C-alpha cells in the first residue's frame, strides 16, 4: 500500500510539472504555456531580458508571439532543443541576444519587415535551420548570430544591412553562396570562417576592409575578386582556402596581413599590385602549387616565411627599384638555384647583394618593365628620372609617352614607359 501511495505522488508530481502555466514576461506582456509545449505571448511592448526564463522545462515545441510585442528578450528561448516552430509578428523590432541560441530543432524562421536588429548569438547553434529570410528592414546582424547553423544552405543579406558582426556565419558548413550588399563596408573577423561548402562570394565595392579569418577554411571557394575599394586584407583572411585557384588583388590594397593566403594549395599565380607596401609574415606560406609571383613596385617589406614551402615557384618578378627588405625565411624551401628572378635592369646589382635576394642564381634584368600598367593619361606634369633629376617640365601625355623606355616619376607616382 505504501508503494502505491509513493507511485501516486510521483505521478501527480509529473502531471503537475506538465500542467498549463502562465505569468508575465514584460511590463505589459503575459505568457501562457500549454501542457503540449505551445507557448503564447500576448500584450503590447517589450519582453524582459532573462538569465532564466519562467517557462523552464524542455518540452517547449512551438512559440507564438502575438502582434503588439516589440522585442524578443535576451535568452528568451535559449537552449530549447525541442522547439520546431516560432511565429514572429510585424510588431517586433529587435531579436535579442541569444534569443534562439541552441534551438537545434528549429528548421525555419521568418523574420518580419519590422525587425531592425538581430542580436549577438540570436540563432547561434540552430543546427537544423535550413533557411532564413532577412528582411530589408534589418540594419545590424550581430556577432555569432548564425554561427554553427550547419544546415543553412544560402543567405541573402539585404541592402539595408550596414553591420555584420564577427563570427556571424562562421561554421555554417552547408552554405554554398552568399551575396554581400553594397551597404556593408567591413567584413569582420571570422564572418564566414569554416563555411566549408562556400563556392562563391560577391564582395561589393563598398567594402574597404576584409578582416582576419573572414573566409578562413572555406575549402570549396575556387575564386574571389576583391574590389578596388579594399585597402586591407586581414591576417588569415583566406587561409586554408584549399580550392582557391585564382585571386585578384586590386590596386587599392596597401597591406596583405600575416597568413592571409596560407595553405591555399591550389593557387597557381599571384600578382601583388603596386599599391601594396607590406606583405605579411607567412602570407603565402604552404601555397604548394604556386608557380609565378609578381611583386609590385611599392613593396618595401616582406614578412618572415611569406613564401615558405612554395616549392613549385619557377619565377618571381619584382618591380621594386629598391629590393624589398626580407625578414627571415621568406623564400624557405624555394629552389633558388632554378627559380628565375626578374628585376628592374638598373637594380640588378642591388638585388644580387641584398639579403635573401642574392640567393637566387638566375637573376635577370628587365629593360621594358614587368608591369602592365602604363599611364597614358598623365596630362601636363613635371617628369623626373628615378634618381630625382627633372626630365620634362609641364609635359603633355604625348611627350611623356615619347620618353625612352624606363621608370619615371610623374605627379609623385612611379610610371613605366614601354
């Protein structure tokens, strides 16, 4: 009899735990949870932020947020692993930090046109999420917001978005393509890190900075065109993009960060434009299929091990009149006895004496210049030789183009006449 009594108490406690419950979740909001796991929130105004929510058990399967609710609070539904469906009304303007983080059974979500901010970690770890509609009203996608959404296959970011936080789409291993709108100026650190299925990406002309690790580990990415607006390629930005066969670095870039293209083992050639002054440490290390490298005329410093283990390089062309300063191990494992080095003819002796450059046995001087850049529209300008001697005063384009082949200074810029 005692055993039956204990069993009845346990059964009643279980029923009580599953019984319908309700309460408040904002100054003017109420919530009601049915025994089958449907949570309804009604009223007008903001939802509270939470460390622990009043709807605490794990059987939450569906959330219906009524029209009139303006925010979804911090941690509101964090870790609800059984949640499969959520209805967000047009009254909501903000999805709070970690609001749906860890809702690993959530397969789709429609974000209404009223939402302007998707908070940090908002959908972090929603590993079953296959699609998400980000409306034109959203201006900010927070850091880590879709991190680890490993079933998400594509994402379109609207023109209203000006800020994408770091790690926003990192570890979204099923994403195959992404379009970044012209409203975005910075691709932050780790934004698309380890998007291993990403095959193409469009970087708009509005972007000025590609942050560190931005596309690191995107092993399916085959090509990328960096627009003329970009000035900085951050450290590790395209590291271990093992399928990347070509990359176009524009004349706007001044710095290629440390390890920027390390491990891009399918890359066969690279041209460093005349705008670049610094090539970071290990920038192209372990690019084992790299065969030709063209270094622009403004490069002053090449970081340590920049071309380490690029064992298939057969030709390096440097347009810099003064041999760039090389930190240790720049050409480590390159066969300097067989790799051809082409440099400006007048700088031949300088390269033969410069640290690490002198290790190349096949050094040739170029008389016509290595670059394809010829300034045909210089207009009226004073022209100086490379040693600072004035050659022409207020010269026309025709006069400049009629000069003997060589390197000149026109309007403070080096030009090559072919």
